[in-house]
C-alpha cells in the first residue's frame, strides 16, 4: 500500500463468529483483517468512534465467491469513507464491495483478474436500485468494473 503512494491508516478485524470454518487440532479460521488507507489526506467521514472489531457471520446468500464478504459487514466498514467518496477494492471477486458502495452512496473502483467474475459483478450491481443515488459526471462510468 505505502509503496504505491497510499497512506496506511490502520487495520480492523472481522470476527466471523464461531460459525467460521473449524479445523480440528488447529485454531479456527475465525478472523480476517481489513487494511485501510487513503490516497492523499484522509478526510474524516464521521465523528463517531468506529469499532476496531466487527462481529458478523458469513451468510451463504451473500457469498458468491470463495472469499466473499457479507454486504452488511461491508456497509459497516464503509462508514470510514464519506458518502460520495471513492473506494478502491483491488480484489473485487464477485462485487460485494461494489454492491455495498452502491447501496451506501459511495463510488468504487474494483480490480479483478478472473474474467469469468465480471458478468457476476455486473449482474449484482445491476440488481441494486439505481434510484438510491446518481454518480454521473464526477467519476465517469463508476458503475462499470473492468
């Protein structure tokens, strides 16, 4: 992140609850980490003190990719970014971040190396009501993921 000119701002934890994948004789894969930063000066999005640990179970209806995240979790995480702000997901997978951004009024840029995921992303984005907000003009084709 820092080598690319971004400012590393911290790490939050996603506690996937005890329902996370158990591994007998090993530790449960119960947590993932969210690294966040900004490109340039970070502008505070809220006066609230956001939690450092987010406890959210994985929902199979949200999971369309092996590493898919719950939309509800992503919507909570996005509180760190101002509405209308721009979110970069360098590993967009099946587009959960894009869906959460669209539902909460944020712009997004997603990167995906697997071409077969693009139609899934586009379909998921298309299923989010467009009447929630409009981005046209500020960032161009913000709803197109390439």
